[in-house]
C-alpha cells in the first residue's frame, strides 16, 4: 500500500499529546501513526455509548501482522485509519452516526470501523 493521501483536516499523529481531545484511546492500543479522523470518530462513538469503555481489538497493523490475520492487501489498518471492535457492543447505525465510512458488521454489530476516503462502504462477515 502506498502512503495515504490525507483527507481534509486529517493528520497522522504519533504519541498524541492532545489527551483532552483523545482522552479515551492511547497510542499503545491503536498503534502509530494514527489518523486524527479515526481518533475523532472513535471518541464520538464512545460518547454515544455513555460511560461504557470502547475496547480496541486491533488498530494499526504492520504488513506482516495484517497478512497473518488474513487482512486485505489494501487494509485501512495498514495506514492507521481502522479499528476492530468486540462483537455485540456497537450497532452499525451508531458507527455511521459517529462518522465512519468503512463498516464491517456481524449480525448488525460493527466489528470493523474505518475512516477511508469516499462514501460509506459496508460489508458483512
């Protein structure tokens, strides 16, 4: 995958210092660099869940790890624009409302969310 073209307002951040803006997610759980648009959408999604934590199963991946888990060759995980979530926690409509543009679901629950450029893309596992 080539270096991603930045979307309007997007920054790729490392060791983010703006803990007030992204207080619920850490570089350790998401990997780095990570898209500021992903972090913003994750915070909106978490706010919609109330005080409930939003665990991240997988964030940014290396090419090797992505291949080991069977990820797509052009996975948004490779550029820090995607996160995987536990099944049963987030309904698809909440992910759409939070601003995600790539959503993979299982039985109506979002398990993959990303901020890929372009219109909404959805798929079912």
